C-alpha cells in the first residue's frame, strides 16, 4: 500500500499500463515536459519518449480524430482533454466516430480509446473549467463512462479503462485530485469497474452519487448518523453501463432514495436513476425519489459556486425531506 | 506556385511526359486503367438504376471523376491504406471492394461495406472531412511501427472548409506523417460552388501548412497515377505529407436525391463532357494501337456480367433479422444493450404468438 493523491494514483496507473502494453500511448495538450496542467502525466514523456507521450497541437477534434486512426492501426490511445469545457470541439469525433465505429464496422474494428477529462467544479476556476458533461456521454450508445471517486479507485479503473476494447470516457473529479488514499499498487488488477460500489449501509435512506459527490455523500451520511438517520452510500462509478441493481436492492429496504450530482438535475443521470428506482421499487418507496444537483443554468462564476454545488447541508436537507413524517 | 494543372494525357489523347513525374506507359497499363474505369462506370450506372427502381435508398454517382480515382488507386501499393468519402467508387473498385458489398450500406442492411483490413481502405465516413483526421492518425501509427507504408486521404472541395480537415493538415505536418491528401475538386459541394469554399486554388493552401502540393488534371488518369505515386513514394521515404488537388467535375447529381438543374448550367456540363476521362484514354489507346476490338468486347462483356450479378444480388437481398441491430454496439457485453435486446426479443415473440 502506498499513500497517493488521485493525481499520483492516475500517474502510477498510466505508467503501469504503458509498461504492460507497448501499444498504449498518451496524447494531449501540454502532457509532455509540463506533465499536464494537473501533472497527471508528470515524468511519463521522459521515461516513455515523445512517440508514446505525444504533446499534441492545440486542437481537441484533432486529438480525438487522430486517435481514431491510431486505434485502427492497433494502438490504444489514452487522451487528455485539458478541461471539461474544452471537450466540445471533439464532441463530433467522439459521438459520430469513436462511439459508433465498432458498430458500423460490424464488429471488425475496435476503438480502444480512453478519453480522460478532468470535470466538475469546486476549485474556483474560470468559465469552462468546472462543467459536468457526463450525461451527454452516458446518453451515447457505444461509449462507456467511468468516474473514480478516490485515489485507490483511480489507480485501478484507469488501467481497466485502458484494457477495455470499447471506448471509455474517463471523468476525473478534479476537486478530488489532491485527496489522499492508500493505494494497492502491487496486487494484480481484478474486479469489474462496470459496477456500483456499496460504500456504507444504513437502514433509512439510500444516497446515490458518483465522482466528486461520493465524498460529499459519505460526509453527509456521517452527519445524518449523528442525528439518528442511517444512510447507505452507493458510488455508481460507471455511468455507462449503469449498474443500478445494488441501488434497487438497497432502496427496497430503505424505501428512500436521494441521487446527488453536480450537473443540472433536469434530464441528468439522476433522472435515469430515479426512473429506474421508481419502476423497480414502486411499492416499497416511502417517499418520492429526490434529486440534489445543479440548477438549470450554465456553471456560474466561481464566487457563486458554494451556492451552486451540492454540499453536505443540501444533502442533509434532502434527507430531512424524504424522512419527514 | 502557379495554378497550372499537371497533365500527361491531353484531351485529344496525346501523351506528354512531365519531367517531374515520369511514367512508364505500356499497353498493359492502359488496358488495366481502361478496364477499371469501364467497370467503375458500370457499377455507378447500375447503382443509380437500382435506386431508381426502389432497390436502394440512395446512391452517390461518380460520373466524371473515375479517372482521378482509378489513377490514384493504381498509385497505391497493396500495403498502403486509404481513407475516402462515399464517392470514391473508382478507388473502391481498384482496391477490390465487391460492388455488392458496397451496396449493403445503400440497401440499408448494414453500415459497413467491406472489411477494412482486407481491402486496406477505412470505411468511408459520411460526416464530411471527419476521416482526414483518421488518415493522419493511421499514418502516425505507420510511423511508430516503422513500416514502409503510406496513407492516401481522399476528400472533396467542400470538405476543405471543415475544421477537421484543417486540423488534419496541422497534425500531418507537425508529426511529418506519411499521408498524401488527395482532394478531388469536383467544383460542387451539393449545390454550392467551389468559389464559396475558397478564393484561392485549394492547392495553394498546402504551403501555409508547410507541405508541397500539386494541382493535376483530375480527368487525366495518367497524371493522377504518376503524381499520386510519386508523392506516396515520398511519404513512404520519410519526407512527410503532401497535397494533391485533382481538378475534375461531378457530372451527375450529388446523390440520387439531388436536382442539379436547380443550381447549375447545362453548358458547364457540356464543357466537362468533352473532357471525359474514359474518352480521353480511349483516344490515346486508339492512336497507339492499344485498344483492339477483342479487348473492348471482353471488357464490355465483363461489365454486362457485373451488372447482372449486382442486380440479382441486390434484388434478392433479404432484410436482416431485427435483433441484428443490437450486434456490435460494444466489443464487450454491455448490460443495457443486453436488456434492450431481450425486451425486443420478448416483444417480437409475443407478437408472433398472438
């Protein structure tokens, strides 16, 4: 076990994937000598060379589009999009080409591309640096979507994403980049990343979150427990596929479910969770499924973000509502 | 550079060698090019007819551009790789794509028309310009493999306005990738003339990216062959990307759904008919004695047989099993697709039972 921040865990995971498979290469803006703006690729170009850690021209569609060609040639490109709000120039390539190519080729050509995107708010950043675009990608058949909640998860799931023969949108919760955890960087990688994780069980309320909101929900569960309300906390981890079996099982015993994410609530991932829970737990629900998340506004200037982003108090408020007699 | 076009075969059918692009021309080569243009044209005619009789949803005619495409196809080595639009019927033919396979897409039974690995051609993209980037990425892979191969990247004048084509040029030159951009300037992007895409010749753009470019007579199969071969050789040798503008003309509609009478003048068509790539080649072969009667009869018979085979195969093509639409969305099982497939299967079974 090694204590690592999420940035260090991702760096170690990338390094191990590159050691294990010479077809793995990295491409992105400023990922070479600089090591990426968050230093996730720190030192990798020095050790693996400029042919495998490629500083790309400043063009996101170009990065993703050339990765499609590299994948056709048998490579496994791992791409860094510098910030969430800069992925949109590549959206066309991601949706029309990366997501569909295996399908349109009748299964002949795989697209083992990982697109890493630091996402979410909470770091006081300027416009276009704090967005949560996950629903676009989860809504697109052909893509898989993963988002780690902590450093230990990041170390394992980045390697599993790279090993997948399907394209993976890998959303890194940037406000958790500097959180530390004990990382098992020795054992062989095992388990499936495409499942939810039950992190805590409680009899009264099921909290469902992913990425940056997992820690928020764990903290809210601690606080609720002090008031005598016991919460389960489930980390979805994979947004495509969505593994809602553990959520449904838990809600059948608690009767109450709250979904938490930073993205706008309306038509977000939480809507799918709420619909499925309602379908499958209808006669066991003690309250309507609640959703806590962003308002239907663009991500606001950062002096507003403490009000925009869900926090422990907003989760506790939702807990109060679903447990009200 | 000038905007002059390189031409090896004059419209009257005379061969004029170019000092920079010498080409060994013998009767055998001429016959192979002739045959490929005739068979491409027949595929085109049959496909339009199949669309008109309701057997295909759409077709994208190639009439007028066969010379550029067949020449470029002959310039490629089997180990080279190509990326194209939907209109490169001549290139598909030269690379060995069966027309029946090609028409799967227009019949609506499949999005794929061939096995890319076998043919050495990526599946064409319908999103304009998108594949220019795939070409460059593939070429970067060739570079990393240290392989003696190059990529031919075909698109049209309309595509040159897209951001992806610009980014492809940037990446190609930044990484010195072994790729040749082969732009068929057929004068029209559906109804919009090339003057709306660019004020300068397209070939002039290459200089701004730092790569050489050549403007060729796109209705001259020999110029296309000679110049494309030279630039692919150069790319394979590690001298980086290059750009070809083949000046040609789309004499048919953009697709079978298009109506060119709404936007272009009949006199323009007559001008380009006089520059037809097959007529020009035929004139040269007659002059040099390379076109004997038996050969012409053989090729015509082959084209007729091709037409019969394509018609029968397409008319007899069954609709696919409805559950086939769930295949290959992912390479590894995805629970949502599995669930949706099971739901459709149950629904269909219930319908059959009632």
